[in-house]
């Protein structure tokens, strides 16, 4: 595994921790032990954290597989950076609005593109 992939993984892990800490902060300040307590801000934060948990593990596995199959370290770095950007955009967009937003839609679209490109590169490398 390259240093580039290690940094990509670490950055995504850090973002996951930040999203989780935001949920904890909202739970403490809103005195909500479980669920969202009817708090729309907490509901959005929970979904941003859960959505990350649902999608990013497979995306990071695809990046790791692509690297193991010989995709260049610079390409892995670019794809990993775009993936991180997509998740930051998605989290910001979802935390601001439960409806359609540029951050949320753009973030998911970019993530799907990165995942598709990475998967094809891993398969064809």
C-alpha cells in the first residue's frame, strides 16, 4: 500500500470521526439519547454520518484494489481526493437541507463517478 493511499484512507477516516462527533454534539446539546428526538438538524447529521458509512468503505476498497492492480499512485491520489471532496460536499449539503442541494447532489454524483471510474480501472488494470 502506498503512502498516497494511506493518506487518502486517513483523511476519510478523519472525516468519518468529525461527522460522528457532530452527531454526538447535537445529541448532547439536544438531550437526545437515541434516534433524532424530532430534531431535524440531528436527523440530517445522522444521515450524513450513516450515508458516509454506507458508501465509503466500498469506495476505499475499490481504490485499494485499483492500486494493487497497478493503477498509478498519482491517479489513486486524484481519485481519492475527488472522493473526499465529494463526501465533504455531500455532508455540507445534507447538513444544511434535507431537500435537494448543490452540495448533496453534486457530492453524490461525483462519488458515483469516482467509484465507477475506480472500479473500471481496477478491473482493467
